[in-house]
């Protein structure tokens, strides 16, 4: 009995600091670092989720925008902060899944420097063509590409989702097409709508309004099920080409080494914030899908899988931002 009591005392003593940490967290303001300028969806997510998170944990949540530099300035802030859960990084597919393969001298590695907290949302990918395009359906476009006809495709820039899709599409049709990179979605979509480029792959948040406005046609959607806002648009999966589907996702990460009990508190609170009807509706109304699920460790594994998946595409296509 004495031995049992001694062992129990040791176990409880070891557990007490962890319990105290979890119970005390958070006891001061939380900062969410955003790698983009104010106004975009990443910033909107940080502010909407941050406001609700602050109400849930009864602490102020500050959004800190550090744009540019392939997210390096933003991640640097997190890396220099203590691994205590008070400094978080609001990342997306490019920052967490693509940059490690696009830049040979990137100053961070999401797999080593960051720890997943939770995935937040996914913006379905849209394959769009001009409204008066001769390619009325995905089958039309695929046949033209496979026949050897050189098509042009727009992207948001080198190494972006639009560029990656173009590489996947070229490989799938065993053909080469002309990449036309732009500085962001807006000018690229403008030229697609004007018929200057044959097709583009973008997110529903950017391309959706132009489709609804009759400026262009969506001929394929990246997610597995048709979207209620665009019921006539087939999914790439149902067309038999789900392997080239690309959807941009967003999620929250913390500095590697953050105590697991703190991550659990953050994950639960942030998930609750994201699922708040007032918060969720601001994004679902745009066609964005709320996708919080799993544990912090599962989100870390997902990030690693995305780096591996898109790293292969980037290497095979010889993409680089160096």
C-alpha cells in the first residue's frame, strides 16, 4: 500500500504543473499573426474568429498583420515568441503547404517550427472559362487540350493554386499549355472574363461572384459534392478527374513545443468560435466550407501530407520563386 501511495504521489506531482497550465490558460491577450495585408479572407478569418475567441476565453485577441515575403516575416514573429500558445499563426495552403517546396531558402519549415491547432475552412476550387468560350463543359476543354491544341491558362502568380492546377491539367492531358501569371486573382479573372485567356482555376470566393454575375462559366468544382450556390456545376470527382482537384484551406497553428494541454484548450475554443452561426455564416454565404475536425496532431499530419503532395507537383513542374 505504501508503495502504491508513493507512486500515486509521484504521478499527481507530475500532473499538477500540466493541470495548472491548462487551468490558467489564457491569462493574458492572445495574438494571431496574419501573413497578408488587411482585407483578404485570411485577415477576415483572423478577425472574426479572434473576436469570438476573445469572448469565449475572456481575453483580448489581437490580429497582427505581417504581409509579404512568402509569409516569412509573419512566421518569424511566431518563432521568436515563447511556445506558450499566446502567439498563433493564421496560415493557408500557400503559407503552410506550398512555400516549403517553392523557395529553397525559406526561413521556416511548418513541420518543424509550427504545431497544428485546427483547420478552419476550405474554399472550393473553381475551373472557369469565359462566358462565350467554345469550351462549354469540362469535357470540351479536356478534349481540346488532349488533342494537342495549346491553350492559355491564367494564375494568381508563379507557384499559386492556379499555376499548380495548370501543371496538373497539362500532365493529365499529356500536353503543354501556356501559363499566364498575374499579380493576384482580380486582374487574372478580369482577363478570363474578357476572353483573353482560355481558362483559370481559382477559389469560389474570388471567381464565384463573377460566375453569378454572368461574366464567366464554371465547368468544374474541386470539392467532392456540388455546391448549393452552383448546383449545375459538376465536381471534378464526378467527372472522373478528382485527382487534379485543388482547394485552398486555412487553419491556425502555434509554435512547435507548445504544451499539448494548451493546444487542446485552443483547439476547443477556436472550433467553437468558428462554428458560431454569426461567424460561420459570413464565410458559408460565400461558398466557403467550415471544416474544423480532428486533433491538433491530426492537423499537423495534414499539413505534412499537403507539403508532400504539392511538393511533388512543384518539383515535377520545376516551379520556383527563387
